[in-house]
C-alpha cells in the first residue's frame, strides 16, 4: 500500500499553536492548494480536515480513526500556557497522560491499527493532522523516537509525504 499523507491547512487555532486545533481553513491555505487527481482519499473527522480535502478537490471520506489525539485538559491551550515540566514529560515519556488525555503511545498504536486495517494494494491519500502523520511514521518504523524526530519533521502544509507499509 502506498499512502500519501497530506497535513491539513491552517486555521486560526493552528496559527496560535493550540492543542486540539480545529476550525475553518483560512484563506492563505486555500491559496496554496492545487487540485489533485481523483484517487481514494480519507480525511480526519474535523472541520480543518474536511475543508482541506475539499480545497484539494478530493472526493474523500471521513475516517473516524484519524481523529487527532485527545489532549485532555490541554485542549484549546497554547503551548505557552502549559507548564514546561508537563510539556517536557509529554515529549520524554510516551505513556504520559498527565493531561488526562491520550498518550503518544496510545496514539501511535491507534494509528498503527488503522494502517494495518487499510486495504492492501490500494494507493490512498490521507488528509490529516501532523500528529497522525508522526504516529504513522512511528508505527511503521517501530521506533517511538520517530514520533518526535522522524522524516516527517521536514513536512510543510499541503506537502505530500509517502510512506510504505508492508502487509506481512
């Protein structure tokens, strides 16, 4: 299976670096879209995912398992408003759930389960959140460190990235 991940465009909350960002796609992102050829496509069940897929001209279906991580009490907060010690623990410890939400490890496992259940031999475009892309890279590589520092770190909004998943 060949999966092209496309990070959703920007909205006000992503510009503010808020946890749980969602909202309408902003005009600057729409200006950078190019219509993609018709291919099987999915998007995260968020307004920004739906708007981004539409702006790309994709006839995509919503995939509930592409839901971004549950950020618990951090939802809606900016990075600057979360205590530094909690952020450091979250980045260092993949099972951290001090925010009351989903751990990085849980997100990686959930994303990996979705990848494993995806149709074999079908090319797929997925419009989703950076955290889902990072989780997919870590699930495929089997290396938890790839969540924070894998090849996805060079991605930019609407820049496709391809990963390969073997069906063994």
